[in-house]
C-alpha cells in the first residue's frame, strides 16, 4: 500500500469526511470505539486487525482496555505479559520493546495487562494528556501501515487520547434500544471534541454487529442509522453463537476452524475499510 498519512478535511464535518494527505509518518490509526459495553468492539478490532494483516498490510493491534480481551485472542499466557501501553506512556518505554508477534503473519500486538486500569488516573495528572497515545505510538510510524486500537467502554482520558491519535474511528453498535441510546451520546461526545478541534480523525462509519434481520428492533435500528449523517458500513456482522466459541478458542478471520459466516462478514468489512481509507484524494 502507498505509504501515506491522511487527515480529515474539516473538524466540523460529519458528512463529507473527504480524506486529505498530511506530512508526518506512514502509520494509519483506526480506533474501534463506543462507550457502550458489549457491542462488539473487541471482536471487531481483533478481526479487522487480522484481516488487514492477512490482506498483506503490516498491522499492529493495540489493546487499550485493561480487560485485555483483544490480547486474549493472540496471547496464550496473559499472566506472562509484563508490559503494556502504560509502560509506553508513563514509563516512556520504547513501544517496540512492548510489542509482541502474533500467530498471524504481519500482525503484532501491543498487549494490555490489568495495570492498564491505572492509566486513566495517571493521564489526568499528565500534561498534554490527550496527545499521549499519539506520542506513544509515534516511534512505530514507519514499522506498520495500520494500528487498530481496541478501546474500553468508557469516555475516560485513555479513550479520548486514543481518539485524538486516530486517523479513523469505527463505531460498532449492536441493534438494541440501549445501544442506540448510547450511540447518540457517544457520537455527540465525539462531535463536541471535533468542534473543539481536539479530535481530528475521520468518523469512518458505524458497524452493525450481532445483526439478526428477523428481529424488529434490528430492522428499526438499521433504518434509524440510515437516517444519520454518518456512514453505516454495508457489511452487517451476523449474530452467531459461534462468536462466543470463537473468542473462547481465540479464532479470528482466516483461522482454520473460524465460522464461515463471521469470517465472510469481517472480510467484507475489512475490504470496506481498506477501500475507504485508500480512496482517491480529491483533486
Ligand atoms: N457477531 C456476534 N454474534 C454473537 N455474539 C457476539 C458477536 N460478536 C461478539 N459477540 C459476543 O458478544 C460479547 C461482547 O463482544 P465484545 O467483547 O467484542 O464487545 P465489546 O464492545 O468489546 O465489549 P466491552 O465493552 O466489554 O469491551 C462477547 O461475548 C462476544 O463473544
Ligand atoms: Mg472489548
């Protein structure tokens, strides 16, 4: 892929989102975020990261959630992980020392540990706290094409800092009433920070996860999303009990034994992401 950094045309513009090239680095950071819990952020981040790597793009999965569930997909012994984003941001450890290889060729992981739970409190006391994730990942800019960041269900300082670092923001949502209420809050929060010129990343789109077209609420949610001035990814991630088994078995898209349905849906979503992030620059 052409090594290029992209920005966004306007901090106020939800609808246009035309990409523009910027000067620094080659790393393109995609944050997977929603402050509502259990909407499929981690499943999406793990599968998107694996999908990008398997499509030939050097990718880093950044686990920015102390629950360490994204790490679980790729690390056999979580108890043996001794460093995480906190070491990079607070202890100024070189991120390359903290990153581990995964079984997926082209995919590395910046894992999480429980101690990451302290980072929100520590960030509060740090100058330029919103910039700290971007600064922490900056030394990796030439090493990877993509960093996919899995975020905790929160609006805490680490979430904000990760969104400030993001070139693109993907918002998974499962089709339930409560998730839709949370989505409005989250999009409003992001928009406020964009208007304050704090978050500059492009809101790439909303991904419907755990989709079951037989449910009335699912169809209502789809219709509501289609009214919003924010892209809804065409790919719908189907609701499958296999997702739970896959998490248990640490399977992601492209792994032998992974659910064909889920793999197909996440592959299509990864292709959508790739085509959006590499779309032509306006003349
Ligand atoms: N397509 C799917 N169909 C059915 N279940 C799913 C699907 N995707 C994810 N799940 C399950 O839903 C639960 C929540 O998913 P996941 O952990 O990815 O969400 P999350 O938004 O990261 O949660 P949290 O906010 O706690 O970090 C998990 O048990 C997961 O296995
Ligand atoms: Mg999660």
